[in-house]
C-alpha cells in the first residue's frame, strides 16, 4: 500500500496516522462494482417503466448523458458527501478523503464525481471508455494517484485490511450484475441487433 502525501510535502493526515492508499486494482474493482450496480439499476428502471428500445438509452448517445451519466454523478456525490464512500468501495473497506483525512464536502464530491465520469469513464462512450480506463489505470500505477485526486486534493483510503473474502464478494457482485444486465436486455436484443446492423451499413 502507498502512503498519501500532501502536494507540499508532509503526511496526508494532520491529525493522526498517514492515509493508507489502496493498490490500483482495489480502486479499479471498487469502481467496476459501482458501475455494474448503477447500470443494473438504470436498466431496471427502464424495463419497469415498460419503455420500448431506444438508441438514446445506449451508452455513448447524447441522451445517455442525461439518463445515465448525470444520475450516476449525482448518486456518487450523495454517497461521498454523506457516507464518505460508495457501495463498491465500501465492500472493499475503501473511503474517499481529502489529504487531511476529512470526508469530502458536497462541492468537492461533485467535482470529483464529474472528473471521474469524464476523464475516468469517458462518459461511457464506447470509443472513449476503454481508453479512459486504461489511462486512469496507468496513471495510478505510475504515480500512485489519479489526475482528479491530484487536482482536488483527495484520495481513496483503505480503512481496514484487505482480505480475499472482500475481493471475492466484490467480484461475485460484479458477475451477478453482469448476469442481471443480460437478462434485462433480452427483450431488447432483436431491436439492438437490427440497430447495430443498420448503423454498420451507414
């Protein structure tokens, strides 16, 4: 584990022990769990609403910026501002703090969530998301922090020892969400295939 430091030197916490920053794969796994849970909830709402397939529901569309990306930013902001963590991070014993060890204020939490959505996830655009994820992974592996943490003075903090049980349970949740997402998409698969074929011919 890495020890977070302030931009001008010194330990991360002014009131106690230095903040212990989790490895890159821990941060990545927590992020994936949050994404999968949000996508499952997003599709569940669409299916319960009885809406027919619309290309605007797909990640990468302009409509998805409003339907998918903005709600995720707002939900994450609410979690960080109130609990100091997100469901995926909490499963791994990770929280988000500033470099003094304090929980984030809502404006900082919102800016961090927005940075993550744009720079870390590419707003779920298929052509940008993999590139953004790789860039974020490389940056954390290289420097020990993300670009948005550097700018905002925040960091992920490991609150308790990481155990294989926590990792396995988080992976199981990600797999379960993927299965649920597939089930939710089954009624739309013919329309999605027809849309993909038509888009490929244009």
